[in-house]
C-alpha cells in the first residue's frame, strides 16, 4: 500500500439494539451527557471479522485470530511449530518470526493488530486499520419492552407456577438511530504487517456487507447507508484527517419530528482537498 486513507461510515438501526452494554443490563450504549447513542469499535471489528471468516474460510492467509471460542495461546503456540519460526535460535528472533507468521496467516492481526505476548511470545502488532466509536447523529431514546415466553426450563419451575408456564423477560430497542464512525488506514503500518491492497478491498466489502450476515431479532434492522473514502496521494497523507471528516455534513430534514429513516437526513460532502481523492463507495 502506498496511500493513506480515512473514511466515514454511516449506518443506521431501526427497532433494534446495535450494541448493548453488559454492565447496564444490555441497554443500548449512550453518552450520559448528551444522550447520543454509541457503538464501540470492537463491536464493528467483530462484524468485519465474522464476514471475513464467512467468505474467506478456504484461504489459509485469511484466518481469524480473535474468533468465537478461540484459545489464543494455542494459536500462538502453533506459530512456533512452523518451520519459518523453528529455524531461529535466539528468543528475540523467534518472537519476531512468530509475529511475522501471525501477520501473514491471520487477516485480523495484520489489519487491526493484536497483543500476542500472553503465551509463547509472538510480540505485539499495531494494526494499520483503526476505528473510533460510532456516535448517533441525534439523541436516542431506548425503549424497554416486556416479552413473554410460553414455556419454562424445568419441571420444578412448572410446579411452582402451577401449570402457568409463562416466563417474563426484557428487551431494549432504539426506534431509529443514524450512526457515524470514522476510520483511519496507515500505509506505513500496512508495510509493517503485510496489509495489502487485496486486504483493503476485502475490508471495504466487509463494511458494505457485514450487517447482512449479522441479522438477529435483538439488533433489528441495521444497514450501511454511506461509505465515503478519502484516498491520499501519498503514504504520509496530504491533508489533516479532521478537515476531511468535516467535509461530510449530516443534517436532519424532518423538522421537529423524530427521525425514523435515513431519508429524514440529508448528507452532503464538500470538494476534496488538494492531494486527496474522495470516493463514495455507497
């Protein structure tokens, strides 16, 4: 990769919980001062990882390190069994060889980075692709819903309820929220991890398609609405990231009514700055 990138992703949720907080009863994450909704960077990275695992599982260099039920130290230990790593004798050289092995074979390691010093040391990797928290454009108002299940789990529960086998529960939803997240891709770090143009194309595909393969009743309807990419003419960049992000304006056009769809917003982008190409992928 010879170019630095920044990007803006707009995605929305309807009647769902985009990212529950386990320390708050799984309520949608909210900025307590403003009421704006939040979605963490690791939540979005998880969806990217799942998409890559789903679509690229037949390619040995596209494995996923941070995946469901993975035992990370076992995966790191596997790197030490590779002939590329075994040939080294000094501990520092083995660590570097293991780090290179992990970058070569695991998409998420060479993309997002990883800490791999917990077992047999494979070092630490700072990934070229970084995301911030997504933040909703307006205040969200999470709804709490009582739900009923017409069954119980055990006979003891059934006896206690005298045959009325209904159990109660709660779920939380956001009626509608449009979220914006900013991302950064460093060409300098890409060279260190082996992140390639092919990896970058796959990453864009993941951002555009990841919600279609992550459906659940809890998350409602989630979809990407805009992906605006700023491609610099050089590896170090030709403009400050914040000035590029400020080119994307999102304004509500439904008056005093609460927004309930993407059409209730108008998105405009200014002309790209010198040395930067603006690419609207969606």
